[in-house]
C-alpha cells in the first residue's frame, strides 16, 4: 500500500511540474518557472523515496533525498523572493 502512495505522489508532483512549466511557456511568468522547477525536483525527491523505501531498502538514500528537498525548497523560495512585485 505504501508503495502505491509513493508512486502516486511522484506522479502528482510530475503532473504539477508539467502544468506549471506549460503555463510558463505561454505566459512567461517567472514565478511559474521557479514553481515548475521546484515541483520537478520534488518529483525527483518522491522517486528517491520510492527507491529508498521500496526498491532497495538496505541502501540509505537519506542524503540525496534531503539534498533534493533542500534544492526544491531553495528554488521555490528564490522564485518567491526574486519575483515579488
């Protein structure tokens, strides 16, 4: 059951990233770009959670998971601070 949730979270993050980046392509709003990039990295983070906890539970992916989460948060924060009008 948990593996299904991990996969669905990865798919949801990927879909959000695609929709945000698609709208950025139409409107050129930089906040959509930063949000889309952030969700792309969050999708990678969710995929790493699935790999870490389901596929290879004997290998510890805590550092790459934390790094991708930090990067996603930093991208979103940078976009919010930089593009606030």
